[in-house]
C-alpha cells in the first residue's frame, strides 16, 4: 500500500512539474523571451521552403526569399482560395520586368500574423519544376518586420522580438534599403576596384553581378543560360579566389556575370549575394544590419 501511494505521489509531482514547465514556456513566449520559429527544408541545397497560412487556408509550402521585395501566390492557389485581383504591379528582377496581377492577403508564419500584405499573383511553374509542392514566395515585405536568425545547419528560422532574449555576437554589417530590399557592401578585387552593393538574397544560389557595371577589362568566363519566371538570360561564370562582405572574407567564389538586361533601364544594385554562402545569418532589422555566421547565446 505504501509503495502504491509513493508511485501515485511521484506521478502527481511529475504532472505538476510538467504543467509548470509548460506554463513557464507559454509565459516566456507571450513576453517574447523565447523566439518563435519556423522549420524549413532546403530545395537544391539553397532554397528555403517553409509552411505559411494564407487567409486562413493552408499551410502552403512557400519559398522564404529575402531577395524578393514582394510576396507571391501561385495563380492556381489564388483561384482556389478566392483571392481577387485588386490592382497590377511591375515586378523587377535580375532577368527583366514582369507585369502581374496583385492583391492583399493575411499571412500566418512562424505563429505570427501579418495582415493586409501586398501580394503578386503569378504562375510559379518554374519553381514548381524545382519542387512540386511550392505554392508561393514569402518576400521582404513580410520579413523586414522582425529580427530573425536563419540557421541552415538546423533548418530553422527564428523570429526574435526582443534583444533581451538573445545575445548576438559577431561583426555587424550595415545594410541600406533600396526599392524595398536590403543591400550590403562587398568587394571583389578581381572584378572591380570599387565597393559593390549587393542584395542579400536567400533565393539565389550564386553571386550574380551585372556585367555592364564592371570594368571593360574584365575577362568573361564560360557562357551559360539561366532561366526564371520572367525570361532566359545569358551569364558568364568566373571563379574568384576571394571576396569580402563587410569585413567578412569568403574564399573560392563562383560569380555569374549577367549580360543582356536591357529590359530595365537602371539598377539600384550591382547584383545579388546568396546568404547560403554562410552557415547562418542574423538579420537585425531594427538596426538595419546583419551578422554573418553569428554566435548566438540565449540569456
């Protein structure tokens, strides 16, 4: 009888401890001391795909793309959930410009609500060829609204709502916002003597530069074709021994020099920088800077 009573007491204590732990975690989440997070999978080892709710429907697999100023919904999904066109928008990309239908939608991502967000409606067949489950793109018009960590080793994106919860150490690289995107300074001495301004792009697989912005003396490498939802473009691939992003060195980088982008009269940037070059990146959007390969310590 005593043995049974002891077991019941242990069980009761375990239940109380579990409930207290659950309550503590919930309380910490309410006050922002534990980060919200989204698990993502990688497509082709660089494209982040995570679940997103749209107008209460889903979740849908969407690309998390810091290099896209807008968010996108596949035209078929828009039709299925009754998302109506309310305007049109010109979407500029590396390969040209596209004229698309646009609307507004309510997104839910990593447990956070983002209401009345601008969204372009497009046939995303090119992305669906890479992964048949992709149904949209969550762009910078959502991602800039919070601080977050992208951790490729753990396939996790953490949203940090307060600096009190996390200590981030590492060299901070300031970025400037142009045309709704984040640009960081980079130097590639083998290609240009001036400082380049590159879009921080989680949707890019390699460094891309506009060839017309580089000195005429630059020798073009082997020619390849790149396809997008807008057009097909010609690139020349060159290999450089090193480049510097802020004060962060990166070795042995393949750079694609993009030619034939006459569709856009001017570019506010010199190209794109894939953040997959780093194992993790912390976006401090409250201070307009990033930390490459940061050390994160939970307080």
